[in-house]
């Protein structure tokens, strides 16, 4: 016999591997079904926790993006001084954006909200605009809001700086907790699904340990023994992954629609790129888990 | 062909299976390994196809050192050795022809060649009329013939048998011995661990007796030498 390289593959070997895989699937149909269901259930849980994580993180982002600092310029500043102030704040490294609402704009809006015509309010006020120029500042990182606000207070020309202290101080720990919870849920279910699947594969390998032992004794290479298990794991994982993707995909669509109708204030992530990423990720994860799990469970039995 | 130098095997549980064994077996020999149960016969047999590795000492087979051998070379070694077991080790869900051809299939031999060689070797062990039967449908002697067929299909230089007649009645046992005798005649070295006193005494081959892990006796044309 010539050596066939590390994987021991040749045309007849490939035939053999395919035949063995099919035989094994036919021989233990219930074990195959059990494996598929295990992969499916684990991946469904994993898929939903991935969407939970996405939503948790989205919600946290949304809450945090609403945190902003309102800084009011002293009323005696000229228009150009206010613009210089705006540029100065923009150049600060922690600042994401600055939006300037001039006192004229503010008065206009205020007037409109009272239902009056342009100019009416100004003349009613005796020709002077009492409103200050307002600078709305957003921080790069919501965690830095308090520090940034303190720094802004020190700037000359700014009068009042406020950022809804009470809300932010409560919101930040909450969003941090929300992200952690999402990550922990995904992590825990990943581990749980790996354990479930590896138990299943071990049963399969165990039921064929005699065959493996004999193959070893007649001189089959480890790769030759491994291939049928890998292909089988791959197929079972693939089927389980597709079923899981269907369930998660349809389930999430339905859930998102339902939440939108009943709890409109709760924003659900409706990002279709993410949606397909998660679904294809599930199928890929199923195949990877099946193949790697098989190879891993075999290790013990290959040491004959 | 086979050489054991100062081989000691101690199992993880502390049992000393072999102690300082030195042994040399030439090509084409027929050797019986005898001795009480647990004396180390099976361990010695397992060292030869590297199911076990000695704790100390060296095992050489055809110039290859089995102790220093790398894990991925082991399959190549085993392709040159046929092994026969007391419990046959056949796959219950494969037919006679599949069980026999298995040893070739795992080497990637093309299906046609597997067919041809399997038929000829089954013919040789006298099972050409039962190729489609499953092991469960065969008698013990027939199952052992399948095992022998599988062991010799690769034309191994060495045939190792661990109590091949242990589960067979005397008449069937002799049929298997005839097979082994003929295989040996064609130049294959045969090493057989056994308790079959009559067989050992009548064959008049080299007998190596092992007691408590040591070689107690090594005689050309020897006898079993134990009274049970």
C-alpha cells in the first residue's frame, strides 16, 4: 500500500466515507433525529439570545444617545463670540456633536409654539430677547457626560450647564447591566448547547466504539476513521441549523410585529443585515458544532 | 524478525505484566505462548501490534522500533500484521464479505480489488458459500474463519493470535489450527497465545512459557507442560 497522505483520502476512500455516513444515518435514525433536535433546540435558544443581546444593546444605545448636555451662553455675548464658543467646544476630544440654537431661533420657536406671528413676541417683550443662546452637546461616551459637563462649566461665557443629572446617574448603571445580561445569556446558552451536543455525539461514537477499535486494529489511519463522523456531524448540524434558523427567523419576525403593535414605545431591532447574519450564523454554527464536536468526542476512542 | 530487549510492562494499577523479557523470533517461525492466566501472554501479544507500549525496554519488529514509533506510524505498522482474537471482533451489522473486506477498505483499496481479494481469501478459509451471512448467523468456528480471513487478506508478514481457539470445541479448533498451519507454511510468522494443551503437544512447534511475567521456558518442538 502506498501512503495517501495525512487524511488517507483517495477516490475509493471518499466513496467509502460517503457510504459509511449514509449507513450510519440509516442505521441509527433515532439517534440522528435526537442529534438534530439537540442542535436545533440549542441553536434556537442561542439565536433568540443573540437577538435579545442585539435588542438590549440597541436599547441601551438609544437611551444613552438621548443623554445630552444643555449649555446656555451668557446673554451679553455677541453672535461671533457664541460661534467661537461653539468651535471651542467642538474641538474638545470627548465631544461628539454640538448643536447651536441661537436666541433668535429659540424665540421664533417659542413664539410659534405660543401660536403668535413672527415679530409679535419680540415687540411684546419690549424689543429685547430674554432667551439665551443654547448649545446642545453630546458626548462620545455617555459615561463621560458628568466630567464633560464639569469642564464646560469652567468655560468663560457659559452660564448654566445641565444634563439631567438624576436620570443619567440611574440610566448608566442600568444600560451597563442590560448589556452584561445579554452577553451572559448568550454565553451561558452557548456553553449549554455545546454540552448537550457533545453528549449526543458521544453517544453516537460510543455506540460505534467496537467498529472504531477494529478499524484501528486493521490499520486504518485516524483521519480515515474520523471522516465519516465528521461528515455525519456536519450533515446533522446543518439540518439542525437550518431548522433553528427557520424557527428563530419566523419567531423573531412575529415577535417584532407583535411588540410593535402592542408596545410601540419598545423599539425592536429591525436591521435586516443583522437578521440574516444571525440566521446564517446559526446554520454555520450548527455545522461547526457537529463537525468539531464529532472530532472531539472521537479523540478518546482513537487511542487504541 | 521480532526482538524484545529487557522489556518490562507495568500497568497503571501497578500490576507487573512482564518483567525483563528478552526474546527473539525469526521470520517464518510458528511460536506458541503458554502459561497460566494472567502470566503476561496477552500483554506480550499486544506489544507486538502496539496496542500497548512497554514501560521499559525495546520492541523491534522488522527493524522498526515500536517504542519510539510515532503515533501516526502505528496504522502503517498494523497493516503488516494480522490479528486474530478469541472473541473474533466481527462487526455484527456487516456481512461476512463486508467484515473481511473491511481490512482492505480502510486502506482505500478500490472496490473491485476488494471484491476479488475477499473472495479468494474466503475461498481459502472455506467460507465461499456464506459470503452474504451476518456473523450472528454463523457458528463460532465459522466466525473465527472470518476473523482469520480478515487477518490474512493483507498478506501480513506476521500473524498474531490471542487464544484463537478459546471459544471453540476441539474439532473446530483443529480446523482453525489447520488454517494457521497452512498460513505459516506459506512463510507468515505465526505467534499464538493459547491454553489448548492438546494442540500445543501435537503441533510440536516452538513453545515459550511465561510465568509471572518472565520467560520460564523456551523450547524448540516443545510441549505444553502444564497439568490443568
